[in-house]
């Protein structure tokens, strides 16, 4: 393979371990003046600039950044691409919100032209916010997932997505059957799973919208394709939990519904998990299942406060999710800011090193992809983001008041948004440049 050696010089920060295991200061690697070297889509060297330059060819061309910070691309462990067009919809809690906003919008995705338009916008938004991998809901329409994967494949993205399975308690135009859902999911898996950097997630929306017969087919798919993901919702809202127990009176808990049908395994990701018992937490840990912490949507829908310390006590894998469109921003930086506030409301502190972990390496571990993505270690896929520490006048002023890296990182997470993302790189190639994007918008106007 022909070498494509490229190098980038800047301040550099990436997560290397969970702060709960090693402490905050030992959970990351930071180079005030660092160089990242990329070849054929992978990181081949990283470290202090003088050390990297000494061991690399003298002909190495280095792109230098000033007042920037390079870190690994953000990983969003729960998001709905079909809800892009209904983000910021006013005034409902979960179940009414689904009925009044979500289902009407998702009906439009039967049209592949509309689905393609939204998929492009969605992936553009991820790139402009520095998100390089996401676990994504489609709709019940097979076409919506084909279109999403087609667009993601063009961009060489590491994306995980799946067709929604719903055979009850939803509008007729948004329901399938156990057999059709199984057949279409199987066809999508055969076409897309492990094609390039793409992966598939079997995606029952949540227990109330699937009959026992459909949940049985989900368990069957997971047995037939043991390396696919399973992606659904869990214990987001108290009324939702009551509904689940009414629909499945023979089961002990919400989680037990999924467990009974064989839906818990190491690539199972459950969004939210706000109202979980100790027994449910233990079962998630025992099965190596993961939870996506979605602070902006939990606050927006009034669902509750995620208990991160409790989940850590049970050693459950945790990633972070924007949960667009109940979540109010594609920005993982803004999501980290809201996560801090969720912890504050529970008299707990969320250290910026932990936030960085949840949005990068923690997300990779919750997806069991930490051997491929999640930080800038040598051998990893070169998905990274260049952040502008002086993106706004206020950020520049505030950064100049900081005394250490911890303060800088906290300011970045508190004040940062899409304006902070200067460039995004996918598999070693630039996929987004804020200056190019701004020029494009200016030309269009």
C-alpha cells in the first residue's frame, strides 16, 4: 500500500483510561506541543513534537495549528437521524412527544428522496460538530437505512445503524410485522454489516412497540449474527415503565422483558437507563451491556436525572449520546456541558477528564470498538477533530484566565459548540473545515 504520511502539530489531548479506574490525572495523555502522524487512515505516531520529529523522516511535512487542540473524534452512542427535522419541538414529555412529533415526521421516510436529503444533512451536522462515529436509529422503513448507509459509505464513516422494529402501538404506516421486520433486518445485515467501516444494529424501538413475537425475532437475529449490535431504549420515563409492566405483566422489570428474549449481550446498547433498580444494574453489568447517557434529551423531556455514580458502582459500560431530536444539539461539547449540570443537580461533580472519556474512549468501549477508535493511540483509525480554543471572543478571553489544563478543558466543554470545531478528519482525510464551510455558505447566499 502506498504511504500517505501526514502530520499535524498542535496541543494534543486524548483519553487513555477511565478516570474511575486510574484517577483523573492519569486518565489522559496531553502534549502541549505535540505531533500526530497518520498513514493510510491510521495513527502511526504521536508524542511531543521534538521526539516525533527526531524519529520521523526529515522530509515529513507538518501542518501546524495555533491556539488549537487536537483530540479524537467524538462518539455519539444514541441518536435518531430521522428526527433531525423535528429537533426543538415544544412542550411534551416522552409518550406524547412520540405521538405528536416523532411518528408524523418518521412517516416521511418512506420516501427515499426525503430520507437521502435528511441523511446528508444529518451527517454534515455530525461532521461540523466533530462527531466521527454514532449509533443511529433509522425508521421502520428499510429504505431509510439503505439510504443512510449509502451516504455514510461515501464518506468512509464508522457508523452503526439499523431499521426500527415496531409491530404495535404505533401508526399503521409505521408498523411492520414480526416476519417482515425479521426479513428486512436480515437483508440489511447481509448487505451492510462490516461493509467497509459500517456496522449494523438490530433496533426494536422500545418494548411497548414490539409484541412478544417480534422480540423473539430480535433474539433470533442476535443468535444468527452474534457480532451485530442491539440498540433500543430503556427506563427513560416513569409512565413508559408503567406501560411496559402493564404490557408484560409476567416479567419482573422493564429490563427483564429484554432479557427474557435474549437481547442482552456485549454489543447491546440501551439509551437512558434513568430509573433502574440495583438488580437491573447488576444484570446489565453481568451481560456486559452498555447504557447511553443522554443528558440534553433527559432534561428536555423532563425524564429525570441519570445516576452516573450508581452505574459506575456496578461497572456498567457508559457512553454519551445527544439523542437528537429529543436532544437539543448535535454538539457533544454542549452535551458534556449538560451532563455536568445533571450531576450538579444530584450534588455530584463531573470532572472534565471524565466527560472527555465518556464522549470518546468511553463511547468506544461501550460499543466494544476501543481497539479501533476512541483515542489517538498508535494503530487506531485516524478519526480526529481540531478544536479552536479561541473560537469566540468570550472563549479567548476566558481561556486566557485559566491556570491549568483542567480549567481549559472545562471552559471548552462549558462554552464550546459547533463554532469550536475547526476541522474534522475521517480515517485520516479531512471531512469538514469550518473555513471552507463558511465560504460555501457565503457563496450560496
